[in-house]
C-alpha cells in the first residue's frame, strides 16, 4: 500500500514536471514529426516503392528510435541532489515502477501521435486497426519496461548516450521482432487468433523484464 | 591430483570425442551425409555456452549478495568464455550450413537469435570497459549481466519455437530426438557435451586465477 502511494506520487511528480517544462515532450514530438516527414520525402518521390512490409518496418524503426531517445532522458535528467533526496524518502522499487509506468504512458502518447501522423502522411494500409493499436500499446509498454532499466544502467556510466544505444538494441530486438510480426498480421487483416502466440510471448517477456528490474534496481540505485 | 581428476576427465572425453566423432559409424542420411558429425562439435558449443553463461549469472548474483573481487572476476571470465563458445558455435554452424543449406548465412531465425545473443554479451564487454572505478564497474555490470540473461532466455528458448526454421528440430525438419532409435550418436554426443563444458570451466578456472593474481600483484606494487 505504501509502495502504491509512492509510485503514484512519483508518477504525479514526473507528470507535473513534464507539464511545466514541456521540454522532453515537445522535443520528442518534433523528433517524431521530422522523422516521419523525412520518410515521406524519401519515399514520396516514387510512392509505389512503399510496400506493406516496408511501411510496417519503417514505422517500428521510427518508434524504436523515438523511445530510445525519450527514455534515455528518464534518469539523466535527474540531478544528483534530487536523486539523493529520493533516496532518503522513497524505496527504490517505487522509483523504478514509477519510471516504468510514466515512460509507458509517455511512449503510448508518442506512439499514437506517431502512428496517426505516419498514417496521415504515408497512407494507412492497416486492415485491422484495433489489433494494430493493441500491438502499439504492447510495444509502448515493452519498450518502456526494458529501456527504463537500461537507461538506469547507462546513466551511471561516463558516455551514457552511446552506451544507451549499445545496451538497449540487443535486448529489445526479440521484442521488436514479435511486435513486427504481430502488427504485420494486423496490417494484413489476418485472423486475430494467429497473433495470440506473439501476444502471449510479449506479455511474458514484459513480465520477466519488469520482475528482473524490480529485483535488480535497488542494487543499481545504491551507487 | 585428487582435486584435478575432472581436468583429466575433460582431456579424455575430448580425445574420445574427436577420435570417435570422426571414426565411428553414423546414420546415413540424405543431404546431411557426413556433416552429421558436426553434432559432436556444434551442438555442445551451445549447451556449453548456456551453461557457462548461467555460471556467469550465478556469480553475478553472488556478487550482488556478497561483493568480493573473486565473484566479479569469475562472472567476467565466464562471460568471456561463454562468448568464445558462442562464436565457435556460430562458426561451426555456418560451416555446416554452407554444406547443407547452401549458404553460410541464410537469414534463419536460429542464426539471427544466436547473433543477437552474442550482441547482448558484446554490449556487456563494452559496458564493463566504460567504468574506471572497480567497485562500480563490478556492481553495474553484474546488474546488466543478470538483466541480459533474463532477456536471453526468451531469445534462445521461446522465440525459435514460434517460427519456422531450417534448423534441425524446427519446422518439420528432423531434430536430434528423431534419431532416438540410433544410439550410436548418443554414445559420442553426451561425452562431447560434458567434455566441452568441462574444458570451458577449466579455461574459466585458469583465467580467473590468473586475473586474481594479477590484481594482487598490482595492489602490492
């Protein structure tokens, strides 16, 4: 119960901070829209180049880079004094859970905006939209769970932004493969039962990652 | 000598593997032909890698519970030996694939998963090298090691089973188990797995002792 209250107040603090500064969010919004626009310009010259698999792959690559950039900030923006302050008043489990949830929320909003803008600019071949949105939801949660922990690890090192990319890509690739397959099924409007395997695996991977983060974060936090 | 019996066992088992693996009768199968002998060299690499990485994770957990230099060194050396086994596994697999599938790399899910798995551990090495302070390096790389292993399990054991693959044991291709009736393979295969794994543990043993001595030397100098 105490943990829940801690998590909620930490999320609230992150949201308020974000709302007042609007720095990260606007930055990421601009990042998303310029990437999508670059894609539009590079594909738009010959619009028949963009087949459905390519459409799907490019969307997920944009989402991947967006989330790496957005989530990398989650620990780097906290200065040393504030971290020490948290250390004295809340439990590390509360911090990591709050960060994961906040990042999932942030990623969900960014991913939805990205999808809408992308579909608007490059056309929308999705046949099963609810299923596709479900895969985006799972993607947002999955990216935020694994990347939050990675950004915690990377923020301790000297050259954290390079390290963030190096550490996160191998860990996230299995998830990305599942997501691409699931969203491809949704794009083609295949029967939903076909995606059940991917869906369950994604949920299982998320569970593993959250549990491991929950257990390991106290050790990371102590330094 | 009493403590070193397993090293003798490792040498004997590996001699047996190489000699018997090259000379004994194997099932005659189309396409595979003599390349079936790769079972004694390629497959034990993955068994060995998984086991050795498990050792590395166990020592990382031990480090977090009880931070000693020894636990950190063993975890690091095991991760390196695990990477060595993984690279050898990929190389032997590619060589085999050239003769049976016609390409060194045919974008097969299992090959890709193996490559990603290795990338995870290369990232571990990069992470380690980016810290100057010993204790911080040990703790944070231990955290990443455990995290990476948790990410590796679905990659190696769940995802390949969801997709079709050319690899034996997937997508209707006969795997090792379908040779159940043929015990000739098993006679060499199990000693091979044990022998290669023992060799890996031996390398870890020697390398971590060397590393510990080196650190003690630097401390005293």
